């Protein structure tokens, strides 16, 4: 059997009978994965993509399946735009998300990202933003809306498929959800998993995130579809948890030594984690760790964090 990451190519991949992963290499900023589960004349779509063009391309690739199994349900695993900004292109489907995610979707609508890309934050920050988000178009996108919310767990019956939605946030975001197909041995993890890429702790706490990793491993699924990166296995899940525990431990040491979050992010030796794409996200992750360690920690905010990442990445640390 080939390794989980051996067929990491763009497009639709059948990973179990009637279950598909839609992959987008290289898994960096905005290049997210999605999924489709089809059965008995209907389908459930797991996430849309960062803009309308990409989402339309994905839906076109899925048409070979959805022509006879129309999408009746769309689950958004969390509120980040690269997992929900294409929602408006999925007509006649019930949109389901955790209650926390539904609230969070209002905080950064597509128009906000469109405005951010046109603002002047200085040469280095603007260059970094263009490199990260320039491939996407955020104009003329309707803000995502949710028809049905839940907290905790929810079972959906889609054709002959029993699909479990399991809220594991707050972790990456406020309301992260796993989508588990127990009979097929498949789990779509959303951004609880970044494989070969650096996780982003927008919310935390880390303990919730590592508990979510443990839960994924306990499912003993034969197929694990991350939010970013190639298909993975239990070793890939443990690697994500290990990175998060490493960042929190290193942050605690430097916080106790009186370093600022900015100083700590620059001081931490990432070792082998430097090989993961977008390693400069250590800036965000240390800032979140400091907020977890000290509730009075004052974050510089999203633009301030992007400026620090830009200076670190483009200045080659």
C-alpha cells in the first residue's frame, strides 16, 4: 500500500467507496482541502474554498459524482475563509456549522480581506500579504451564512451514510469540527491538521487541540484528510500535536525569563519544524501561547502579527 502522502496532487481523489477528498497542494496559505460523501442520490460537501473561481473549479470536478447525487448538505469545519468563502455557489443545500463557527464567520467577511489586500501596511508586509493571498480574489463574494448550528456533536444521515460532526474547538478557531464517517473509516479534520505545514493557533488553548489530535488517533481511521496538506496517518497527527506542545513549552520558558512574545518567537530554535512550510507562523503561535499563559497579554493584532511574520520570513530570520 502506498503512503498516505504519495498521491498529493490537485483534484478529486476517491478515498473510500463514494467518499472523496479534494486536495490543493502545496497546502500553504489559502490552499485548503475539502471533501464529498455521496450515497443513495444525495451528497454531503465538506467545506468550500477560498474564492469563487477555486470553488467553481472544485464543484466542476465533483460534477461526475453530484450529477446523480446532488449536494444536499454543506458542512463548514470552521470559519476561516479558505473553508467557507465559496458557500454561495452551493445552491439548495443546508449549511451546517458549529454555533461558535457561525458567530465567527461574521468577524472577517470576504470584503474585509479584499480591503486588507488593497491597504498600505508598508513594503515588507504588503509583499508578504501578496505572496500569501495574492493568488485569490476576495471581491464580490457573499458572506457565508449558516442554516443549522449545533454544539457538541451531531449525527447526520446522508443517503446510507451516518456522518458524525464532532466539535473539538476552541483550538485552531473558536468552533472547529471533525467530520467522521465511521463505517468508511474516514475523518475530515479541517484545520486541526496541517500536514507538512505549520499549524496556526488563532484561538487555542493548545490542550484542546492536542486532545482533538488524540481523538482523531482513537478513531483508528484508515483515511485521515487534513485541512491542509496530503492525506496522513496517526504519525502525521502526532507530529501536529508534538509541534503544538513544543511551542507552548518553549513559550513558557521564555515568558518566565521575561521575554516578550516577539522576542520569544525569534529566539525559539524550530529545529526540524523549520522544514514545514510557513514556519514563520511561530509568531502567531507564540503570541497565542502567551495569551494562554497570561490572560493580560496584549497581542499586536492580526496586522501586527503579519508584519512580524513578514519581517521574519523576508528577512530570513
